[in-house]
């Protein structure tokens, strides 16, 4: 204890309590770090502007052209009039005043229900058929001429066949969705199967894997991105076709709603329906794109 006191007494006054002074960096280094920070901030700001500004300018140009058209044509509603009508409409989108007077929400749901049924049936039939066509050359030779013949046919050309067979408008519209959705899924799935490396199949043959093992362990993981691409293309086509099919068949649905508003010469409602159809189609597309990215090997590896 005395040794400690003696050492403290020999220490200059205040030196024992003095904190170590941090070493100051040279001024050039401080300026360089500040410059890097400013550069990173500018890069992020530029990225945000490039992501936000072009879409806003595109929408602004569209609204400007719309306004010019409404000024030159008195029967065409302006953006302000259409927006006010949209606010009034979406204040109660699920009202019901009878079978032929329902809110736009019910019409959208009816169309989505038909799309889901037709699309689901097409996926249940088209994806397994695509796997078999890609896997077996005999089936490919048998079905490829049929696909090449029927795939270019307009989906609406199949609507009268549906009306003739099912004797009802609703199943006929679902049939049109089915027939237009099945081709992208068959073609893309079969193309994915054919692009599986032959080395994988040779190893499966050497190991004497069953057909089920080949499907679950080799084909399905490799073909999944191609299959999801076909699904994405099919859902876009299905949403396009349902609007036209409902215009012809009637009933509840966004297509029939557009045609009914045209018969009433309610042009603002038609413009609102066009925007709604585009938004719903965009949401479906983005959802399937996100799903496809989630199952892409490059994304999974990152």
C-alpha cells in the first residue's frame, strides 16, 4: 500500500486522472471520408429518383393527354370528373340493389372466381401433360401437332363451343379461360424438361431411380422456374380473356359491367373499369413474378 502511495506521490499533479487524448486523423483523411459519404448519399438519391421519377412522368403524360382529349371532346370526361366519380363509387363498392345492379367489388370478385376456376383446371391438366411431353418422345410426337394447331386459335373462338356443350354462360366463360391458359403451361413446362442436363438423366439411369424419384429429385427442381414462367404468362392471358368473354356472355363480372355501363353511356365508369382491370392484372403479374424469383436458383444462391 505504501508503495502505491509513493508512486502516486511521484506522479505529476492531475496526470493520474487525465484521460487519454484520442489521436486525430489527418485533415486529408477526414475530408476523404466525408467525400465518400456524400458520394454514397448522392448515389442513393439518384437511384431513388431514377426509380420514382420516370413512372411519375409517364403517368403525368398520360393524364395530360387525357385532359387534352377531354377538352377537344365534350362527351369524354376529364380526369378530375373521373376521379370524383371513382371516389363516389369506391365509397361503397359492395352494394347490392338487385341481380343487375351491384357494386364494382362484386363484379371484380366474380371475374376473379371464374379466372381462378379456369386457371386452376388448366394448371391441373397442363403442367402434368407438359412434364410427360417433355419426358417421353412418343408423347411429344403425338401431342405437338395438336398443340401447334390449336394454340394460335383465339380463345374467344372457343366460347361458342363452350355455350354449345355446357348450355350455360358461366361454364362457357370458364372453358374459355381453361383453353387459353393451358397452352403456355404445357409449352413452358415441356421446354424446361427438355433442358434438364442429360448428365442428370444418365446418373439416374445408372442408379436405377424410379420414375417418381426422377420426377421429384431431378425434374421438378430443374423445371420449376420454366413452369412458373408458363403460369405467369397464362394468368395474364386469362385475365385478358375473361373481360371479353363476360362482355359476350353477360351476368355478373367486370367485363359485363363495362358493357352495361356502355349501354348506359356512362363513360366515367368505363374509364374507371379500365384502370381497375389494369391494376388487378398488374397485381396478379407482380405476385407471380415474385413467386418465380423466389424459386429461381440465382436468387436462392444470393
